[in-house]
C-alpha cells in the first residue's frame, strides 16, 4: 500500500484523540454492517422500514450514518433483520484485530442464519443501496 501524501498525514494528525472521530467511526461501522446484512438478507430499505414501522427515508439516513442512534434503536433495527447487536471494547490501535461493533445473525430454528457479517479491512464508507428496476403493475 503506498504511503499517504504528507498533506493528508498533517491534516489527519490528532484525529485519533478526538472523541468525535471515534463516534463517526462507530456510526459508519454500524451503517456498513447494516448495509451488508440487508444485502445478505436480500432485503430492501422499504422492507426494513415496514418492519420497523418507520419511513424509507429514516432507513436511508441510518445507512448514511447521518445521526446518532441510541442502543435501543440499534437493537430494534437488528431484531427487524433477525440479528443482534454485539458491542466490544477494543484498543483503538488494534482495529484490524478486534471489531468494535457488529451485527450478527441470530440462531433461529425456523431457518438457518444466512452468513455472519465480518469487519471490513478497508476504509469504511457509508452504504449506498443499489437502485432497483421498477416493474409495471397491471
């Protein structure tokens, strides 16, 4: 992997000491895992919104990590996906070795869990849902 440009290193120096940096990291991590789980479940934002009793816009904002979620909201979202929230405290210097937060499929008897979502080893970016083709109803 090439060395980052010096201007980037200087720009980002000290971010690791700022709690806001780690808050954004956690929000983006949750949003990415949520997007991966939606994709694994082949579930649309509209279906998740229906299960949560909220709007599709709310789900989109969650996927874009636009606001802070409470633990209660995170648990409700996970349960709507037949998953659970798993929190873990880890050294901020060992991010690749220990996940800080993840959604995990719950074990259920009526059907097996599809797959476990693992921590991405690349920079975390907000999930953007793919546009689906509309079919004519008639």
